[in-house]
C-alpha cells in the first residue's frame, strides 16, 4: 500500500543506490559529529545546535534506510521532511564555516587553539558540503524509488483487474 519496496525485486538498482547513499550519509554525518566534538565545544549553545544538526542528519538517513527496507510510507515521509530540512541547514553551516571560520569558531567557544580549531572546522565544513550534496542525491533517488514502487503497484492492480475481467472466458488468457 504505497510502500517503497519494489515487489519481489527488492534488489532494484535504484533502491540499492538509494540505500548505499544513505549509508555514506550516515558515515559522513557521524564523522562530522566526531570532528565537531574534537573542538570541545559542548558548553556553547551554537555547538550544541551544530551537533544536533548532525544527529538529525543521521536520523534522516536511518529513516531513509527504514523506508527502503520496510516499505512503510510513514518512514518515507519522515525521511523526506528531515532530509530537506537538514540539507538546507547543512548548506548554510558550510557556507558559514568557509566564509567566516574564525568568527564561527569564536561563537562555538572552543577550547582548542585557534589555528587547530580553524583547520578542524574547515574539515567539518568540507564534510558539511559532502553531506549537503549527498542529501540532494538521496532526495532525488527517494523520489525515483517511490515512483517505481507506485508504478509497480499500479501495474499489479491493473493486472489483477484485467485477470478479473477476463475470468469469464472458458479458456485461460
């Protein structure tokens, strides 16, 4: 009923690429969390929100994997919503990191030396750019996976209806 699994062909290439991209997104977001934690910025509110953004990114990727695996429409909707929001924020954070690294590091109230902190922050910014691009790829793939599943479901319903209409014939069609 509107699920994401593609019938018997759970190994559809688009679905496999979708899952693989979500796994890469999980790895990139968790790596970004470790990079931002290495800045020792927990006491600041901005640092907390930065880590929360990466946690939401992980949540969106997990919802995408659950949607592709279980075929539940509620996971698909949650995945799309979280992915769009985190993509927008990841892009904004990456622009902020690359345009004003020292100012952003000051807002984070990091205990790391400024030179090391800027380098770590730029590495995290590079991962944010990667996450931003991956999230838009995942959104595009999610659209195609959902489209193919709805198309296949519609074809199955149409086939069942044709079988029902032709059932009055004395010979099999």
